[in-house]
């Protein structure tokens, strides 16, 4: 019988300055861990909330990376382990996006989804035959094989802010039939929408020791019948959840609200009545809205951006998140800007969607950076991001109290924020 | 975002990044003694790597399949018009020069240039 002690690491990244930082328990590492053979003993460190003990005993190291801003740190971590004679494997979304570079820093790159594949990989590893590449790009495992994540690996107290447990991330589907300009999901997860079987979703969701979730699927609005079936099935669990876009349909919105929809991320890309009405319709069903606003697209002049920021004040958004156009590899945005010679910065640490790395069409990079900063300041001028979040939190707490599912905050952690002592003199919490 | 078949004579299947099965539209034209190879991005009907990201890897595969020499062709990438409301999906053509250091150079072609090539 084999045995193998695997150190699984989620590298840290530089958080965006000036923004309230909340560390959510990452989904990728625990989804990956669930696909490992039983004989692999996993120890997990999320470097965003605790330091790595490079001397912890292990037989090998796996890096799980989601963001472009994690990859360079991942390479540094690999180097540290190489000094200690350990082999390092890398996988995850940003490993796939930056595989050509990452392969120069690690011993093995795993490309694709890991369900049903890790027995072979780990057998190779223990037999000293770990390959440089395991390439399953475009070769998706059956969606039925996606099982519950290894949430037992989380150190829960590190994902807690002043006694309030952070939401758990959850996924009900993979793939995306849309192919949006700045997005690489269709490259990574395929252009085919792959919903998980509803009974598995319900079973998985019910087992999570958390009443608040973030359903991280790219967009739930991909198949109306599936959406209706999903919402109907999860309603009895009385979970409260955040998600990306929900179908703009009264029946679906009603079912979503009854199923516990707390708030959604909704792209606000213009100042049309359609957007205004879209936000209103969510609110009509008691669903909050966090607007996601992408700045720096080629169809935006300075005036357009200013008008868009002003417009946000008119549509009663609960929260807003601003990003600047960032040409992530394997997106149409990358292709277009590359062809036009407009990408001037290929330092992946700067690909955080808050730093301009390309030449905008209608303004200088510096001006776009100023407008991005102005957007954040302007939207949160009268009420801070943390205050607005608290308002949304109160909404969900009241609903939970009505339904008898409210769990009071953990008083033992009231003076802790993501594992660190709270400095009561600091208004915003930055970790 | 279905791409009109007017943009291509055939669908060309190729091995994309990490050997992902990929597809593009392909049109080959002779004009004024030159061979023009026009590859069109198919968006939703391309399951793998984009034509731009595939770059020379795609050009090499077309040359091999069609008995052409890379140095003898004029290679053009086409972003087809998808009738999207978004301007990012407007029609564009780029002539691509493949340099030895893989720093490809792109020159945008105007409508009249491309009409001249495809009309003959």
C-alpha cells in the first residue's frame, strides 16, 4: 500500500490597495484535494492567511493557483522547496493560463480538471516517474465524477472576521457557453455548459458546515430549466448564497429568492434603462446587487467612464466592484491588444485587474488608472465598502433569524480578523 | 456568435496550445502571384485555442496540410463580424509576419486591401 504526504499550497498575492480585504476559503485546492487517492495524506496551507512552514515534513508539494497574480509567488515557493530537495507540481486555473512560463519553475504541470486523473499522477510520483506534463486540456472528466470538496482541510478560524465566518465557495456547474471579451473561462473549462447532477449538488451543499455560500459558477443564466430545477431543489436547505448573474426571468428570480439568493454580481456595462431595470428587478425579489464595472474598454472615452460612475448612483447598487480591463492570456482581449501592440507590461504580478498594463484607446494608461481610483472613491464616498457590506450582512442575518437558521457570531474570535488580532483603531481591515 | 460561412471555404482543424483540438475558418487565395492564407476565428465553434494565440503553430499546420511554404505565403488573421452589439466583435483583418524570435508583427488591413485579395 502506497503512502505519500503531500503539502498543498495556495500562494498569496498582493491585495488591491485601498480596498477592504476579505479572505474567503479557496475552492480550487479543496476541489483538487478531493480527487487525490485515499493513500495521499494532505496538509494544506493558504499563504494568504498563514505563513508556509517550508520545513514541514512532506514527500512532495502541490501548488494550486487561481490568479495570474499568484503564479510568480508560486514559482518562488517552488524554488524554496527545490532547495530542500522536494518535487513540486502545479495546477489550477492560472497554471493553465501561464503554463509555458510555469513549466520552467516546477517539476510537473497538471493541465485540465483532476477528477479521475490523480491516481495515475500520484502513482507515477511515488514510483519516481512523475512526468513534466499531464495534459488533459479539452478532455473533461464526466461531470458526474465531481464530488464534494475536502473542506475538512480548512483551518476555519482563519476565514473568520470578528467572529463572522466567511462564505464557503461552491460550484454547481463547469464550463461556459458564453465567450466574453475579457474572460478565459471558455478556454479553461470548455465552451460547453456542464451542470452537475442536481442530487449531487444538493447532497454536497447540505454537507457544508456553513449557511452562507458563494456559488462561483461563471453564470447561472445558462440554462433556464436547469436553473429552475436547481433553485427548487436547494430551497429546503435554507442556505443563503451569493452568485453571478441569474436569468432575467420573473419565475427564475422568484425561485432564486426562495432558494436563498442573497446578492448577485451583475455586470454594469452601460447607462441604459435595461441595466437600471435589471437591477430593480433583482431588488423587487429581495436580491441584492453588487455591480461589476469594467473600465478601459475600447468603446469607453473618459466621459463615458465618468457618466457610468455617475449612473451607479442612480441605480441603487448595494455594492460596486471596479476593475480595469486586463488582457489575461487566452482571452479575446489579449489577442486583440497583442495584435495591436498595446500591451506594455507582461509582469503577471500586475495582472490584478486594478493596474493598467495596456494602452487604452481613448486615454493614457495614467488617466485610466486615475479614473479607476476615482471610481472606487466616488462610489464609496458617503458610505465605506465595509459599511455597505455590513448592511448586506444585516439583511441576510434578519432573513436567517426569521427562518431560524441564524448562527450568532463566534465571540471567541471577536477580536480576530483572519487569524490576526484586530486593531480597533483601524477602520478598514487589510490583511 | 455564429460566424458566417462567407468568411471561409473550409473549417480547418488544428492542434492548438497543449494539443487542444481547435478549429478555424480557412480561405486560400491567389492574387498577383502571391498565395494568401486567411484564417478566421470561429469563437463559439472553436473548442480550443484562438487563431491569434496559436500563431505560427497554426500557420505551420496549414502549410503542411496544403503543401505550402511559410516563407511563400501572406498570412492573414480575420476577426469576423459577428453582428454583436459590442464593437470588440467587429470585422478586422491583420497581416501577420512571423519573426524568428516569435515576436509576431501585425499590420491591420483596410477593407479595400482585403476586398482586392478575396475578389480574385
